[in-house]
C-alpha cells in the first residue's frame, strides 16, 4: 500500500491547492518528543509544534496513560443534562491556572474557530440580555486571525484567503495593529494611531465587543505588540461598555513565556478563547471562558436568554482527562522554566542571524521566535516559500514560513542542543538563498 498514492486518490487537505504539480504529502509514521518520523525512520525536528498544538512533546507517556485510562472508563456522554468527573476537574483546575477572577465559567467546543464563534455569540447575546441590542458590532485588529468558521473569518484578516467567502461574512471595523520588534523606534506613534481609531469606534455606542490575540498575532506573521498597548485597549473598551475577547488559541499554555499571555498584562479580558495546547496537542478540544459578569447576563427562566449553542462532542471525557493531565505537567515538569531556556537560545540565535544580515525585524516572546527573511513584503505561497520549506525538510526539520516571515515555535521538550543545531542549519540555508 502506498500512503502517498492513496492519499492523492481519496483525501482533501487543508489550505492546499491539489492542482499544484508539486503538491505532495510526506507520510509521517510516528512521533516522539520534539521529533516526527517519516516512512524511512528519518527524524524531523518539529519546529512548529505541528500547527502550534504540541506543548510537552509528541506522544507524552503521561498523556497517553490519561487518554487510555479514561477511554476504558467513560468515552463519551452527552453534555446537555449530564456531567462527568474529567470536565468538573478541568473546571476546578483551570480556575487557579487562569487566576484573576473568583470564577471563570467554561464553555466547551472542539477547535479554536468554534471557541471564537462561541465568544462572538456570547458577547452579542450578553449585550442584548443587558438591554443593549444596539451594541451589535465587533472590532478587530488588522492582521488578526481567529479561524475559518464564518464568524471567525468575519473578525479575521484574510490575506486573500477569505475572499471567495466574502458574501457570507458580516462587516467588522478593524484597527491598525502597532506591531513592533527589536530596535523599533516608531512604536509610540503606531500605538497612538491605533488608540485614536479605537476611541472613535467606541464612541458610537454600538460596539458589542473587541477581539484580539494578546501580545502576539500568529498567522499574520508572528507580529508582536507591547503589553502597555494591550492594557490600554482593554481599559478603553471596558470603560466604554464593550466586552473584551482575548483569543489565546495560540498564545495559551505557555507559548509566550507565561501560562497565558494575559498573565503578562495588568488587565483581564471578559472572555477568553483557548484550544490547541489545551490538551497538550493530543486531542481536539477548546474552551470559551467567561467572567461571572458575562455568565450572569444569561441567567433567567426564559430559555431564549440562555447561550444557545452546543456540539456533539462538547466536553468529551477523554479530551478533558488529557487536558487535566497536560495542565498538571506544567507544574510537575517545571515547563515555564524550560520555555525560558528556549527563549534564551532564540535570543542568542536571532542576534547572530541579525548581525550576519540574515534576519530583519527580529522578535522573540517565550517559546516563539520570528524574523523576516527579506526587507520586502513577501506574499504567501510563492515559489520561494515552497522551495524554502523543502530545503528545511531536507535539512531535517519542519518549518513553514508565513510569507516572508520565518518563525520557530518548538515543543517545550525540545533540547537546547537540537534547537541550537537547527539554527546553525537555518543560517546556512538562508546564506544559500540570500538574494
Ligand atoms: C489565534 C487563533 N485563533 C483561532 C485559530 C483557529 O483554530 P483552529 O484551527 O483550531 O480552528 C487559530 C489557528 O491557528 C489561531 O491561531
């Protein structure tokens, strides 16, 4: 049986032009720690944590144990009218992990996009239950990515990806994003401009909520902004009666150096979306976490004032059990310390690449490092992009540039030696392709 042949015959992959003559899918047979293994047993260092989901490492024995034990006990039960121990334990454990509020109310779904979809419905419906039906519009940041469902696409930046679906989307007002990097001297000016646009939109009194990826926009090129700016945004919105939704689908569970990105801020969102690293990257599950204030807006004897949303696999017990074990591992394995060590390697390596003229606009936050390969803006899916990806694969690691941005987001178990070695090989490749 040829996996590649039957894949080409039967399967349809995400974000893929199957008509491209060079489209091919590398069969991966197994994974362990920070490595994937192909059919020949060749190890590939997973420098993108398999689409930003893997945290403690692939096939972590403790997560496998949690998964199999739970599967043998209770695999699935409808979550409307029923509850179970793994979900309640997760609810309890996340209270102290999230902190800042007496209670966070957790609403389950299956992926990052649906966590965002729920957040949007929650914000709109809460405003209406509070007697503010005029608050029906959302604000978002240019370059923000929140997923592929219709609401998530509406509040997201498309890069052209959403153009074919434009007729399905609702209008959203966007604010320019004051991205910054090492030695950026213009950040104050960019922040002032964003805040002034934000104030104008808020003054309409029609804003239900704002959605943003705190500190780090992922898909638009690992674009970072300053904590003081985000604090300012949160304060202005909350003072104006708009709900603040943080999309921590990517930034959650350690990526930015703290367990959640909002832990680096003084302000707290009203609604928080989590997915990807929630189960350590092993099971698809997501959460929309609401403040008690938002939850209370739905309390009534009238069914139509409740949050009318749900999925077949809501709070799947196996996924909850894996999420519980994954959360505990952060303490048991002193994970934030490992992330700090990875961050140090990133900083040293990016300094060297910058000194050699191979990295522009370097930026690092926790386990994430990014830089632009060229000064010019490079679109997605160019031949150069595909070529770079294949050179990286041949060199033994998985890296997928976002346009002209190269980023590294390794699983937290990645050895410092492996990461340093990968940077050495990246430097050689970049020297080779230097214009
Ligand atoms: C910030 C952010 N929000 C939402 C999503 C969508 O998550 P999913 O792909 O699980 O639907 C992503 C995916 O990359 C993301 O980075």
